[in-house]
C-alpha cells in the first residue's frame, strides 16, 4: 500500500523528480529542509542549504533566476512571507524574477510550535505585492501538480503548504490545470443556495465533509488565490450560486474572501477564518484551529445560520 | 539575462586618461541631475562614480559578469556611468525625476543595463552574490560585483550575504564598499561607526583590499577577484568628490543646486 505524502514531502520528492530532466532547477533551503532531503541525495550539486538567512536567500535566488536557473527556495511560511517580505516584494513582485518560494508550516499547521512559527497573515502580504502566483494546494497529488506548474512557468510563485498533514487530493482531470476552479460533483443539478470556496488543506477537508451532507451547498476548491486567479474564478463561481462562503486558514483581513467580495459586489461573500485572536495555545494543528473558532462544527453552524437554520437547509 | 555594457574601447586600449575623461563627463551629468527640480543624491553619487566607471570599463563587455549598484540612492551616478558607455537611450539629466520618466531617484530595472532595482539597502549585495553563485555553478568565470556604501553596512542583510559568500567560497564575488564616511543624517562615525572594517571582512572569510577609491588605476587593479575567497574592496572616497563645495560635507548627501552653479562647477571639472 502506498503511503500518502504530506505536501512538503510531496514537494521535495516531486522537485527531485523534475530535476532529473530539467537541469535549470536548483533547490535552496534555509536550514529547515530536514535531513535526508531527497533532492540533496539525488542532485547534490544543485542543492544548497544557504543557512538561516531568508532575506538574503530570496535575493540570491533572484540572482540565480536572472542567470537562467529555476530556483525553488523553501522555508517556513512565517519566515518566507514575513521575515523575507521585502525581498519577496522587490525581487518577486516588483521585478518578477522567476523565483519559486515554497512555504510549509502555513497557517497554524505548526500546532504546538507556537505563534512565532504560525503564518495567518501570509496570503494578505503576498497577495498585496501583485504579480506573484499564490498556490495553496490540497493533498499530495495537487501539490505535485502545482510544483510541476511552477517549474514550467516563468512567473514567481508562492506555494503555501502545511506541516505534516497528508491528504488525498480531490480528483481532477489530467488535462485541467490547478488554476481552474475545481467544483465537486453534487447529487443534484439544482442551483446551489450557497457555495463553499475552500482554500488550503484543512479548509478543503472541512468543505468536502459538509458539502456532502447538505444537498443545497456546493463546494468549489480554489488552489490558486492570487488576484489574477481570483478574477478568473468570478464567472465560474457566479454560475454555481449567488452566495459564497470562503473557508480559509487565515486572518479575515486580507484574505481571499476580502478580494472576492470586491470582485463580486453584487453577491454576498462570507468568510470562515481564524479570526482576530493570536494562537497562544499548544495542541495539534486541528486543536489550535479549534481554539481560533475554525473547524467542522463552527463551520456547520455558520452554514446553517446562513441557510436560515436547520429548516432552511 | 542580457546586461552587457558596450565598451568604449578594448580593454588593452584603456588608459587612465580615457577613464578620467569618462569620469569627468559622468560627473557633469550628475551635476545636471542635481540641478533638476528634484535634485539628487549628489554627494554619494560623486563618491561612487569612479568605482562605477572603472568597473564597467573592466567588466562591461563580459556578459557573464554583473555590476550592481547596491547603494541605489546614487542612481544619478549609475545613470551617468551607463550613459557615458552608450548604454542608455537618452540623456538621463533631461528627464530625471520627471513624470513618465524611467530615470527615477533610485535605479529602475526597466532601463537597459540595470538588472535589479536597488534603493532599499542591502538587497543589491545579496543579488550580486546570487549572480556570482550562478556563474560559479555554471563555471563561466563570470563575476557578481556589488558596489555598496559604508552606511549600508549597518544593514543586517549585508552580513547575511557575507556569511553565505564565505560559506559557498564565492571567489567570484566582489564587494566594493564606497567608504565616503557619510549617510543620510550625518557622518557614519557619529551615527553607528563601522569599526575595524578590514578585520570584520577578514573574519567573514573575505580577502580585503584597501584603495583610494578615486584612483582609476588602483580601482582597476583592486577589483580583480581573489583566487580563493570572496573579495571586499574598501574604497576610501570623498563624499561630493570633484566639487569643492560638496567635498566632505555631509549636507551634500542630497542636494538641489541652481543651474548657474551647476554650469560653473562643470567648467571647473573640465
């Protein structure tokens, strides 16, 4: 039986595989890639642990990109999006250097590691820089596909991953890009009363469960959440429902729901998010999320409330 | 990818006189930019211009070498140096700082010859190290050359990069520090002194050369890379060099000057 890999393990494996035939790929780490990195063992000449130097690492990646390499640089989301923020803004956003920034530990997936290792603000920061593709893949297969898409693209990428969550991705036709909105099949052809829009791994798992329980609820999974991708989602979303509930492991401010609401002013866009509190407690990923009011039952209550109560649904 | 600077003459033909002429023309352009309605960072531009002119003379023809002005506030010097090597499509002084002009107050990567937009200090040093790393991996022999300021050394990013440069044995990384002793609010020594600079770079594993940053022959010789280690060239310069009213004056960090003064000072330069 094959074990499903976490997103960050899938990233390492897929990148090492891609590098077999793409010599321009180079793998950079900021001392958080872990031992026994598959890229290091398979391509030692193109694996560089630059040490604990995130700001310099992103700029150095820009220099490598300018010289024709396709650098993938990885560190935890908090350090990638926040500590190295200015380098990301300038090298990737403003100058559009072909750098792929891969950020595990997105959201509060670090669990008991604490707030220094959490990133509930990263999408707001990166989205505001413009021109950077932002992908939040769900599960192993979608992560692998996003890594392939990033390697084939000349655009800068921010790829948000979790820590050790290992999920089966939603099925997607092989010819479809992860940039396409992925709509789960429903039991009815009726127009949905509410469409859940899932962003990220835990959110997608919650939406899978609840959309399956309520016939009038649709589920659209958004793998990419940069502003260009969100604009492309507008018409497909409008075809599904009139009201939307974005589920994302992020702050309310600057999240995907905020921008979608601006793009669809005639449609109500609600948000299930991690609120305004700091995650000060330990626990597993799911437990820390629960402390922030994010989870299956709070989401169920929100759906029922929007539907006018259990009778409405 | 393309960032080669057309050379004025073949390297063998270069003489101090040719470089001196070019540096003088560049200084005049800097004064012209200081005489625009916006003014410019004139002091640091005049201190760095000899470093830029010589770096382009020596390496401008080499496509595998990248010269980056990391102290981006000296954009007037960068534009002037590129212009005197025929790289820019128009005289930067004619539209510097104006609406619709790419000649912004900090280097604009939309212009030819400028692969990286500097201005936020420290980033250009790291970018140049990345370029050097790429050339080392490819075995091209190309260099990454950063020209920074001594005030810029207060940025942590510079030392992050120095750490990586030595760890990666980037012998093709050349870091030229324009040591003019000044920064925005005054003298470096009064604000946050950078003591024992030579020893600091040596402790980071760099080869270090100290030179007069206005002597072209000394610059030309000093920016040849070390065989084994990254190289720091500590170029002792004078802020505002070439204009008596500016020389050594920290108030010359940024200035707007009347056109008649610019005209007179340009004559003096000649």
